[in-house]
């Protein structure tokens, strides 16, 4: 994420970059040491998508201030 936004790690923290997901469960988080998007917990495809062929988890990345 840091690389894709062309921000260094301190700038990532200063802008308050965070991951927003629908629902109660947060599947993704932002590693503050590396700036990588990582899974926050184990993701069980069968539980989430059951009979659907494609399984898509959507999240939004929010950054404060102008880019």
C-alpha cells in the first residue's frame, strides 16, 4: 500500500491511512512496519461464499488529507 500510494512509512501513519470493511469482521489490516496489506485473521472461503463460484472480499482504504 505504501509503495502503491508513493508514500514512505511515516507519511502513511501521518495521513491516518486505514482499512474500512463492511460488516463486523475485519479481514485485512495494514502492517505499520512494512506498509503491506495483510490478512488480519484466517479467511474461510467455504464459510464466506458457500456456493458462489467467485469469492470477493471488498475493502476501502482511507487516507486523510490531499494526495
